[in-house]
C-alpha cells in the first residue's frame, strides 16, 4: 500500500511540475493591448503587412479635410508602442519596424485616434 501511495504522490508531483511549465509558457506569450482606443475616422486609411515574420509596416493616408492624429494597432501589444502620427490633409506616413515577432500571428488591427 505504501508503494501505491508513493506512486500516486510522484504522479501528482509530476503533474504539478508540468502544470507549472505550461503556466510559465503561457505567461511568456505577448499580451493583448491593454485598452481599446477610439478608432480613427474612416477617412484615414491604413494598410498593414508583416513580411518574413520579422518586418511590420503600416501605410497611412489622411483623406480627411482636417488634421488627424492616429496610431497603428496590432492584435498583440507592441513594445515599444508605435508613435502617434499627426497627419495633415492629404499627407501620407509609414510606420516600419524590423524586429523578430512571433511568426505570422501578428495582424494589423487598424488605426486609432491618439
């Protein structure tokens, strides 16, 4: 009976260790953005791309009649966060970052007002 109890205790300890590894791995995943900001007006266009799972680029164009302040957003929090761009009517801007990311799981979400 002692041998059986020892086996159960060993299995429980091993399960706890595996659970801890799983939690540590989950904690290392990038966090989602903390707070949702107001979306940019529809007259400001943004198109994003991830190239070779490394380079992210967003092309922004202000088609509004007024100056707009916008920032690109992604499905994960980007550290450091992209800058806020002030675009005059008709102005274009490009956000570009060359940095290893977690594969193709990064997706451009859109532009938000800042």
